[in-house]
């Protein structure tokens, strides 16, 4: 797992601490560029990227995509890890 964020390094560190993340969090990304790349949603004022979550197969194809245009609708790390394990057991 890896998380991508448009947040500053300081804010990203707070997120890692608050949620005790054990996987990499890449920060400082540009909201408009990421939205254009993944087809995500942005809020203009204040500028931020709405949540987008992907589960990918080893070959890079998408197994699951969850995107939000509001404050709810995101993948939860523990649920995502469980789903990945399920897919791995089934060979999906």
C-alpha cells in the first residue's frame, strides 16, 4: 500500500501519526496534476483533491476504484488490506 497526498510535509506527518500509518505516504503532490492523471475530483476553493482509492493487480490493471466528490466515500486502510488478502487467496 501507498498513499498519495497534496498535503504539506508537516500535515502529512500529522496524518501518519494520527492514523499510525505503516505504509509510505507521498506528500506535496499537485492537486490539478493528480486529478488530471487519475480522473479525480478537485475542490477549487480552497484547492484540494477529493479522495481516490485504487486496488491494482500486479500487472497494473484496476481491481477496484473508489472516488469521492465530497467528504465521504474513501477506502479504509484495514478494510483495503483485508480485501487485498481476499483477492490474493482467490487469485484475482
